[in-house]
C-alpha cells in the first residue's frame, strides 16, 4: 500500500521531529484527525512531561493532549529508532543563528542523517523548519538518495514551511494555508494529501526552493515594514508627533496600506533569523541583499535607541542611569508567550546593566532568564515596586500587566509597545511612547 493510500485511510504512522512551538501543535492536529502520531524530541524531561499530558505551548490544550494519549493517538519519545516504523516524517527542529549570524542548520542536518540511516521504502519526508533556499535539494535530497534510492519512487521528499504564530487564537493550524513544494510531482501530491487532513487549504508550488523562498519572503516583508515603522518613530520623535496617531490615521485608508507599529526591535524564531538566512545564501551567490541589510540594521539598533530615550527622560528628572532603579515589564519577544529567542528585551537589559542601572524584570510567562551567565528572576510584586522605581520600561505588552495602574503610579514610563495607548497620564508623571 502506498503512502498516499495510508494517508487517505488514516493508517499512516506519522512522526513529528521536534516538539516545540511548531511541532507539538502539528502533532496534536494530526492526532485529532485520527492518525497515530509520535512526537520525537531530544529532551527526555520534555518527553516525560508530554507523555503525562503536560503541554508547554499556548497553542496546545493539555486536556486535548491527554485525551490523545489515552486514545493511543499520541506518544512522545527520544528513540530515533521510531523513524523505521514511520510512514511519514515531518521535521520541525530549530534553525537558529550562530554568534557570527550565519545559519546553524546542524539540527536539520543531524535529523536528516538519522532519517537517511533509518529510511524505509515509500516513506514521505517533509521539512518544515525555516531555512535558506536550496536546503531541501542540496542537503536532504543527497542524504536520502544514498545507496541508489530514487526520489519519487523509493521515498518522497517535500518542503512545507511552518506558519505557526504562537498564542494567536484566530489562526490555528487548520486555518493557515500550507504551501507545498515537492522534489517531484508525486512528492508534491503525497505531501498535499497529508496536509489536507489537517488544514483547510493547500497551495502546491513547483519546487521546494519556491516554498523555501515563500517563507523567507513572508517574514522579510514583516521585517522590512517593522524597520520602516521603527525609523518612522525616530522621525516622529524629532517632529514631536505621536507615531501611533499618525499610523492609525494612515490605516483608515481602505486599500494600499497595511499598518505596522514600532517596537524595541524584532525577536522570535523567525523574523530576525530568516532575513539572515536569505542574505547569507545570496552572498554565496554573489549578490548583496542591501534592502535586507538595511532593515536588519534599523531593527537591531532599536534597543540602543530605547536606552537613549530612557536616559533622556531620566536626565529631565535629574536622575543618572548609573544607579537608577529600572523595572522592565516583559522579556518575551511577543505578547502571550514565554519565548525569549532573539528577544530585543534581553539586549535592552544588557545595555542597561552595562550602564550601571539596577534592573529588575517581571514577565508572567518567563520566570527566569539567563543573561551573560547570570540568572535573573522575575519579580511578582510589581504593584509594590512601581513607586520605588526611577523608571518602568514596557518591552512586551502582556495583557496581564495593569497598565492604568502603572500610568497612575509610576514616576516615569517608557512604553515601547504602545500598551498604554488611550490611557491618560497623571500630570506629575512622565509617559513616553515610541
């Protein structure tokens, strides 16, 4: 029986490699669709929690996970040998940047090597991890084609970019169309049949490279527009005009405009990483992606601008940053998640501490964070601390923070997320927004 037939009658055994923000929701979606799913992960502690029904991502309900486990539709494991018993293997492992800002695809490479070692006839392998264009054809295909195996006959290979937006309650796995790029037409067909089981819309493209580039372009679009909003905020500051008010006014145009808002920089596992992957690949091809570099330059400079804004405000109160007590609200890269990967908040804290500020932070999703070898612990008694702080710095706009109370109690607020928009400030207190 072919893998397509197994998918159609739901007898295909699916292994999702990587049980993080991307892999776990996908594994649960296939389990809910009636498939037997194995979540493969390298962390034993993580696997133990999952097998007890403890979900660690905001997009998976632990109750649903436990139900799938009880029905025998989900099990987590660290045993790479399960690949031999799989009909479908989906790769959802991290693709971070090295300290040199070059792509680190060691996770993908290691998984691909393991699959090549355990590959069985007729298996479908799909890479979802965001990476540079050409990874599927240049890395995975040669590995899986060893010993004379033919793609489209002995195995099937495709790329389908992940599009998960953690903590987004409007767009879940089923709501987000899947782009599918197979190495051969039959590879595309097999992968398309697979994803039709869990998403409402599938969009096949001509090759894995097209699918890889589509993902990079999606996030490059966001990176460039965020950079534009960030630079626009600098201009509005010089003109003594509210950035938010200007953007909201522009957004009343019903066509030809999409609002983006400034912030302390960009973070997460996609936007700051994907641009670097594309520019790195283009450099190898003799092309300098100037627009990409400019957007990166603007976004990466925002933490320094935020600190400069804070220094300016403190100076007006005759307070020096060296020794100032600063409370940072939010260290996650976005609202509603506990993910600090590439978070600009960490760089802001680093700059503050280097300048001698006494920094504490609060984040309901991040109880501790390591910064330059030091473990910082989130404070819980925010309301008690506010009045004793020289400044409060809002870097992540979690809904758990009481912004009206902050505006009424804090001596100085620098709001980088417009979390206090629409809240009146007290006459004797200062409130700055980007």
